[in-house]
């Protein structure tokens, strides 16, 4: 039973096929390409293997490992640290996203890169399968709490659709949301020790 009242929520944030999600994948890949480092060797994708994992492997010619298990409690991570960790549209499904970010921090190399995406919209527009879609302000606080710093950000705009509910969602977003709704892409790096001390003051 869904305890959240989301009268205008839609399922459009959960693509079921590669074709349906291709526009997101292409945008995300272009964001990664902008920061690509040929010296990166070890890659981890948060969550079970999916069609996007394979697409990333084919695009960049790399091998990507995955996590297993409940990301809210105690997921199973491959051994060792990683140059790059991908975490695409995961945070919004979790009850405890800080726990996941803490685990990622431990598995990421000191000079590694975390590519992360998550939707951010007005609450009545949240997808019914999402526990929470965080505002940019809350995401910034969450990243800082987990000792990450945002070094780049981009926005994947969600394509419009027809019908009464999509129109209501768009109008509500215009009037009540302080920034454009959509899926936000982030490049995150670990805070250095001196930066962590400054944040704790």
C-alpha cells in the first residue's frame, strides 16, 4: 500500500525498455564523455546489472561490476576500490540515501569520480515507486554530509506528454518549484581532509 498521496504522479520516470530510455542514456553518456579519463580502470555500477550497464560497457569499452542486495541495509560490494562509481536513479528509491553514499565513499578511490543522477520535482509529481525525490538544496546537504563535493551538474528534462495530469504537473511545477524539474546529473568527488575540517566547523 502506498502511504503517499500523489494524485498527479505518473510512471514516466521508470522506463521499461531500452528504446523508451534511450534519450536519457544518450544524455548521460555525453555527460560522462565530457569528463572521461582514459586512465580509469576499475568501474562499479550501484544496483543490479541492467541494460544501461551493458550500454556503458559497449560505449566506453570497459568492464563494469555491480552491487547486490538491499542498498538500504547491507548491500554486497565487490572487493577493492574503484576509479569510477555510477549511481543512476537510485537515491529516490531509498529510505536511507546517506547510508548508501557513505558506502560509496568507502569504495571510491581518493581521486575517483562518482557519476550520480536522480529526479527532482514538486512532491505531487513524484513517481509512485519513489520513496522521496530530493530538492537541489537537500541534495547539496546530503552530498556534503557524505563528504562529497559537486564538480559539475546537468539537467535531463523530462519530455512532456499529453493529457490532463501532465498539464497539471507542468503548471504546478512552473508556479511552485524554484528550479527546473527533471533528472539531475552530478559529477561528485571526495572532499579533501582540509575541506572536511572546514565543513565541520
